[in-house]
C-alpha cells in the first residue's frame, strides 16, 4: 500500500511522540501572539549509512539516526529560533516559548487552520537503506576495486565509498501550510592512485541522486565511473606544470558548472541582495552577463541531487530564471526575504537540519546551452586552457572575485574553474571565458 509523504511523515515523526494536529495548534498558541508575525515548526528524522572499502578491505561502516524539531518565530526582520533533539509535546512547547521570547516585537497574528498541502513527486518515498542488504553493498564496492586493479598494473590504491540515507521532514506554518517530504539520497565515490617511475597521481569520480541503490548500480554506472577515475589518474601521470597568467579558458560541460554555482549563484540568493552585500544588489533588469547567457535554478528536476518536492519551509520548488539573455531577472528567495523584498518565495528556503535556520540556497543551478559548438570554442582560442574538470572553489560575493582549482586541463591554441551544507546540483554547457588569471607554475 502506498502512503503519501505527509501520511508517512506523521507516522514517523508525530505519532511516536504523541503529537497530532491539536498538539501543533497548542505549540502555535505558545509561539504566536503579540509581537509575532509568522511562525513555523520543522520536524525532521534522518537516517544515514556509509561504507568504505580500501584496497578490498572494509575500512569503515557507519549508521546513524537523528531527529528533532526546530521552531522559528519572526517579528519584522527579527527571528527567534530554538530547537530540540527530542520530539515530544513538552519539548515542543518549551522550544516555542524560547523562540517567541527571542523575537517578541511588532504586530499580532493568530494561527490559521492547518491545510494538508502537496508538492511535486520527483522521487520515491522508499528508504534506500533497507532495500539492499549490507553484504551486497560491500560486495558492490569490492567489484569496483577488482575491476580497477585488473584494468591497469599501475593502479596502487583504490578507495570506494557508498553512502545512502533518507530524510523525513514535516513543516507546519502559522499561515496554515502543512506539508511533508521523504527525501532519499545515495552516492558512490571512487578514488584511484596510480604510480609510474616513482610518480604517483590520483583520479576521482562520483555519482548519485535522489533514488535507490538499485538505480545507482543500474546500467553499469559504477564500472563507467571507475574507468573515468582511472582515466583521470593516468592522464595526470603525463601532466606538465600549468602555465601562469591571464588567458582565455574554455570550460568543459557538467561539473565545471561549480564555477557558476560559486561565482554567480551565491550572489543571486535573496538575503545577500536584500542586505546589499552582493555584487548583483540593486541591479534587477540590468545587463549583468553577455547576450545569450541564461541561468536558472531548478529544484524540479527528476531525481537530481539538489531537487526537492518542497523546500524546508513547505514551499513547492520551482524553476526560477535568474539571468535571461544576460539580464538579471530574479533572485532565489525564502519566505522571510521574499516578504521583506515584496516578492513571492521561489522554493529556495533550505536548512542543513532541524537545528539550523532556513535561508535562501540553491537547488540545481545551471546555464542553458547556447548555439556554439564546443570544438568551435576551442578553435577560437589562440593561446589558453581547456579545463575539462574542476575541483572545489570559493567566491567573494561582494566583489564577485572567485578562485577555483582545475583537476584536468589542457593547453590549447598554441599551434593553430555560511557554514551550512545542503545537497545541490550544478551544470553548464561548454563555455568560453575571455580571460581568467591562471595560477600555474610556469610563465605562459
């Protein structure tokens, strides 16, 4: 029998604690009143597991369960927040009283009757952990290890990890919204170290999304990504020092979109723009990128890592256009910043857990493809780099300056990329940037 996410969330979060909608109304009675404009309750149950096999041996196996409730009261721009890792009527009322005491100021609003809401249906509500036994999980990692060792004699070390889990969240809001989401998330990471003539290099590949382990292993994906990790490692064995200086850079498609995520995406989150600390603040309707550049944040992609049926405030996620044909047309908004800026929320209110406040955060942020062929971009560069893959990076949203590391790049043209962690997705087509300062070790 299939149950709705809301019914499952009530069964998993409220019933064991002796709570029902009457109990939620009592909590709102404590939370609201004179001085409080808005309040919400965020219940969360998280189940996680991880397995790591190194050189064919199980190095680590872990399983955890965590749950709690976060209570927020908003008065104007002021927020009161309290949380408890124990879900029961007494703890809920105590947290509500604490949050109200912190935020008390302003008008008075009574709670609305709770209405059961619905979101998208972008992924299954099944728990991936129970669908596969532990021996099978470990053996799947050992298969990858054996494949890599058989593929090339230069392989010296293989580390394969598997992680999975499911978050059950339930959101009750003083404006009457009652919504829930069951969020599976699985991932496999593969690292291989190779050695040749005393030189050691590594390669990495990872993949996953909001689906089951069965889908993770389907279609030969582990073998495909294992070979990609090995390919990167072997390429690095032949790599030479990177040139240094300002030069054109062609970015490969896919993961180099992390540059877009850091350099552009964070600057388009609503709170930074409301406070005037983003380089994009006050520039709505202005040209901020070249013609043809369109960037969206889309939380509605089926099964993707950054996708959500509802955000962490109970708002249905959307595909939000941020920059259209080079012109700034939108910001990512949670409910607080949307209200203060006089716009609608975009389904981007996100938090790491029940112990954190929500804030505007990205879901899946990417640039739409244009009309130019990647080979055309590379041919147009007389002297520069083709960055196939990126590692991490960071950005100063005030100035727009950013720093990234490339894990695989080629010289081209000489002969003819607040403390809370949340799952996100990035992406872009191949992209030509006219000038980036490359921090290599040799003069270009």
